[in-house]
C-alpha cells in the first residue's frame, strides 16, 4: 500500500509504502520503503523516488560542472568544484597536440573551467574531462552560487526558465550541476540574472516563480530603457 | 512523596516546545529546539574534507560534534570552551547521530555538527540531539530516521517526563534518565542514567520516554515541513 501522494513533502524515516520497489532517495528495511532524505515524493509508474530539497553536491559521472583551478601540478590541475575533495583534471585532456612544459600557461590558479566528470572514485574523489567540444576554460566573469538541488528549477520545464533569462537579460548563462552558474553580459543584465537566480533559489517551493522572475526582468528592461 | 510537580504539570506532560529550521544562514543545515527553559541551536556543515587527516575512514564518513554551553546560559557563568562534560556530551551526540545518518554514502568525508546551548534548564543533551538531527535533515543528509530525545526521571516514587532543573535538585532524590529514539524504527540510540532506579522503574521510564519521544517526533516532522508547505501544491 502507498502512504504518500505525488509532490508530498516527506522527512527522513517516513514510511512511503509497505510493498513495491523503492527508487532513488529511498531505502528498504523489512520490505518496507522509507524516505532517506528530507524532500518531495515523485511517483512514476514503477518506482517511488524522493528528491532532496536541500543538500550538498555529490559528484556523479557525466555531470557537467563549473570549477575553479585550485593548484597546478606537474601533470594535472587540481580543480575545486565545491565538494569534499578536489577534482583532478589531467593534462592530456587539454588536447593541445604538443607537449606543454608548464601547465599554468594554459590554465592558471583562479581560472574558471567548464568540464565533465568522467570518473568518480570510491572515496568520492573524481576526475574531469575536457573532450567533447564545448568544454574548456571560461573567460573571467561573474559566478553565481545556487543550491545544486534547485538546478531543475533554474532550467525550468523544457528549458523555459533559462531561455527566458537568456533572452531578456541578453547574457550568456552556463549552469554547472555543482551549483555554480557562469554569467557573462553587460553589468545591469548580470545583476538581473543574479537577482533572478536568488529568487528561484529561495522561493522554489512557492507556486508562481516565473511571475516573480518576469517582474525582475521587467524592472531591468525599464531601467535599461531609461538609461538609454 | 512527590504528588504534584513543581510547575503544576502532569507527570507525562512536556514543557512548551518551539522548533524551527534554517536559523543559521551560512550553515548547510540548522535548527533551533526550545523546550521550556532549555534552548539548543545546531548547525551542520559538510560533507567536507576530513581534518585532522588521521581520523579519515576510507569506507565511510565521520561525524565530529561540538557541544558547548554559552557563558550566559546558566545562572553561574559557564566558563567558555570545552570542558569534561562538554566532551562527554559531544561524544554521545555523535555516536547517536552516526546511527541515524547513512555514513557509508560519504566515504573519507567529514560532517561537522555544532550545538550551542543558549539557555539551560536541564535536559540539554536531549535538546541538543533533537536539534542536531533536525539540522542534519535540513542539510539534506541521507538518514534512516530523525532522532527524538527526551529526559525522563524518577522523583520521589513517581516516574515523570522532561525534568526541569528545580526538579533535578529535588530534596527527596531525583534520577535523571535521558533517552533518545529513532521513533519510526523504535530503536534506542542513547540511554544514560544518573541516580538510582529499580529494574521495573527503568522499564516504566523507557515506556514513558517512548511515548514522549513520539510526541516530539510529530512536532519535528511538522516543523521541517512548515518551511516547504507550498511545494505539495500541484
């Protein structure tokens, strides 16, 4: 029997069902399914899933992240991606075609890099990769931190929210799954994006977020028109 | 004989409770738990890199807890810093939490829990444990269950729940028994005893503790959900 409805908020240890298959965010004891996180229930045909409301980012293979170079070593860069361990970005991922004597010529401490997690070790240490085309060093610009569990809210249904932000603010926005957004554009546009991301982060459980985001963007547009 | 309680409560009545999460903005998770004149604020940081390095375990994470009473929390000023009692309580809190949190999901990482007592009127270790478990849930850590802790005790010949400081110092002799439960698993994660009880009385005390812990558990769940009530609207 199922004890919860779709989108119910559950606390850890709450019994979700006494039969069936538990999905992600659940654990099974004595054939009963319990929630593992403080989060919302998402039911689909076969499974009961619980998605977290809060939480730190745990690296997963295939995730695209934005990190900062923390140290340059002989054959690799150590990258800080806001997790418990530094990531390792190997020099051969840089694909220069020639041998580099000093890695800091390519990327130095403090540079921002967009990369993919290619391997996660048993102890949560991970390796990054740059192969696949669009990865690499990002030009210095504004970085915005947000709750990594809220990334789907910032993207919106089929990308509606992120497209709205990109179109109205005329900014380039790149989202990293580890809770970092890279924003590039004119100063006022970046401020609007920052305000919008903060609003989504804080009010993600409220009903109408896109209305609030539109409000911020409208204010930005009118300010911009006045300035011109 | 202890016929009527000093503050006119029923024998199984708890002091008024306040619960709140998200009180420390910089922490990954935080909670405040107030029961009568006892107030605990807990903040959770991590998972982070283990420091000092020799504590690291390659197959599971570790919990480091710091319990401290603020200087102004008791009538006689408490000396700031960790004393012998603080160390003991820090240890029992981290032991109880390691039963609730699924540490195997954070190999070679560390979770830091800081608990500060801003007001003390008996039962601080139970208040700390309840606040700490709420803060861990707020931080999004995978947990088997929340922890609900309550101090029961024997005053005179009566088994009572949630003793105050005045009751602990009762002339006829008082026994203090802090108990912590994982309520939905019906598992005991902390049981301490300071004083004298018979076997039957201890059984009765645990039974009373279970009942009171379930009351606190319901309040904990309600307090966690209160901040996100809009989410359940489709």
